C-alpha cells in the first residue's frame, strides 16, 4: 500500500519524507489554512519534497470554473513537476463534469469527499485517477467507514477499475492496518498517525536495555 501524508505542513513533509516512506501528499483548504503559509509558497516548495502525486484542491463550484482553476494551478508549477500534479475535485455532478474534462486533457484528478461506494463508482466512471473515501468522518457520524472501503475494493476488483482508492480521513494506526488488509491502493495519513505507526514501547525499552547491557560487555 502506498503512503501519502495528509498535511500542508512543509516541515512535517520534509522530515517524514526523509524516512523514505512517502509516496505522495494530500492537502485540503483546512490543512492549508492551518499551516499559515501562502498557497504560492506551499506550491513552490511542496513539489521539491516528494516525488509522487501532490494533491491540491479546487474551490470553484461550477465545472467550467473548476477546470479553469485546475489549469491555473498547473500553470503555476514548473513543467518538470507536472507529472505529479493531482487536482482534488469535490464529489458532485459539477465535479464529475470537471473530472471528465480534466481527464481528457491528461490532468490527474482525485475525487474527494466520497462517503459511499456509489459515489466512488461514479467518480471512477467519469475518469478519476483517484477517489478519496473519508472513513474517519463516517466513523464520527456513527457509520462504519471501513465498510465503505470494503465495498469499493470489491466493486473496483470485480470490474478491473483502474481508479486508485485513497483511504482518507484516517484517525489512528488501526485504520491504516485495516486499509492495508482490504487491499486499498493508498492511505493518506496525518503526520501524528505516521509517528504513532513507527513507535512501539517495547522497541524503545529494547533499545534502552541493549544499550545498557552493551556497557557490561568486555571490550
Ligand atoms: C484527504 O485528502 C483529506 O485531506 C483528509 O483525509 C480529510 O480528513 P479529516 O476528516 O481529518 O479532515
């Protein structure tokens, strides 16, 4: 399973990319607002940090405007990074029209704010490169988010659909394990959850005791 980082915080991306585990980045307006840098600053740097899909969201509500906005974003990014630009498009009828048009122009899309397998199927039919079901928000709403991932994986597998499934809105390490067991293509994970995946108290205790015992070894 590929691992994307779900943040616009450039320091977090830089540090976690240095571990050699990142395949891409997802951002959204909330994450961009949190990091306090200008959009231009972020896009100037983010492509230099990870060589994989970098997801940037459009905010227009009409299909034509979404396509225009997507092309504006593309025009601000140096040609050598164009293969990594992925435009996040919200899941509605205008979004589907925009996905179709961008797909025709060879621009990768990630249909976001997906909460059902039917939405994922429609996004894939429109030509989405990726779909992003938001499992944490479903859990928060009293619905089993992972069940939607299971349904999408079954459907995409039945019909050899090439659209990749990004498990999004991940809240804790168990979500990551469940996504991987279901064969999801990608999990996009907040930095704090990636750190939790890396840690285990027995590993820390083991390192400590090995270091202590090494002092007793005759050298
Ligand atoms: C995915 O691309 C989104 O940025 C993200 O996973 C949303 O998660 P949230 O529910 O924690 O806001």
